[in-house]
C-alpha cells in the first residue's frame, strides 16, 4: 500500500488500521504487531508506533506493557457507556444548531447530508452511510464552537463507528430507522424545540445501543 503526505503518515496508518478494526477485519483481542505492520505497509517502525498511540487514544486498541497492542473488546458495559456519553454529546450539538442557526443557508449542510444518507441507503452502502451519519456532527461543530467537545467526540467517533457498523452490517434495515429519526431531528432543530431534540436523540441513543447489543449477542 502506498501512502502520501509524509508529514501525516502516522495518521494515515492509524486511519488504515482503524478502518480494518471498524469493519471487523481485525477481531477483538487480536494482536497488532509493530514489525508486521511496518513490513506490510513499507513504513518506518516509529510511524507505526505513533499510529498505535493514536488508535489507543481513539479507544480501538489497548497497549499493555510486555504484551503489545491488542484490538479492544466490545462488551455490553462498554457499548452502554459509549452510547450514553455520545447521546449527551449529540444533544449538546443539536441544541447548539437549534439555538444559533439564522439563515436557511446555515441548514443547507444538513440537508445535503440527508440526501447523501438517502442515496447510501438506496445503494445499501454501509461504509458511506456510517461516514455520513458522523458528518452530521461535524457540520454542527461550528455552531457549538467548543474545541474540547469537538476533540472528545472525534476521539470517540471511531469506537462509535465500529459499534454502528456492526449493527448495520447485520441488519441493514436500520438505515431506514436512522433516516426517519434524522428527519424528525431536523424538524426539531428548525423549530428550535430543545426538549424535542433531547427526546429524539435520547430515544435514538437507546435504540442504537439495543441494536448493537443485539448484534453482539448474535456474534
């Protein structure tokens, strides 16, 4: 595999490995060996080591002294904890958009994402659908204007992507559920209805958690 932009090589390696973890190509508990990754990707060991630190910060791997790096497990406790926390972050972002949008053009990015999600659903393109579902929160960042919130959500996003991908991969009809929820959320944002935003997103987080746990139970 050939990488570009040497100044961001570690990030690219991390993204490559993250994609494999999210898609289940690297299984929970599987060891990631620096030397093997170095040889497979034809990159320096230092770059791989830095990439693994990035993945640890994103909660996709755990690095244990004398045991190396392993893909983190997806347990019921971790899934519930992650969904609960991300749900509150989604509500913060939704409220920020509702309170601060002024012009129709402010909402255009969200309508564009809604169209892309529909197209991905029509194609049954799980990868594109998951990516655009997180594009929603990134479109909301400027309204929140909170670098700490943004950094925290970005570090948790790969772990959440992994959970969503698992649920969608086993039951693609969930895409339709998400589209319906997103439509209700946009209506609440346009109406600046903060209680309704919390109601919609809380229900969504709970439903997502149940779907992921059901997918885990099926193995």
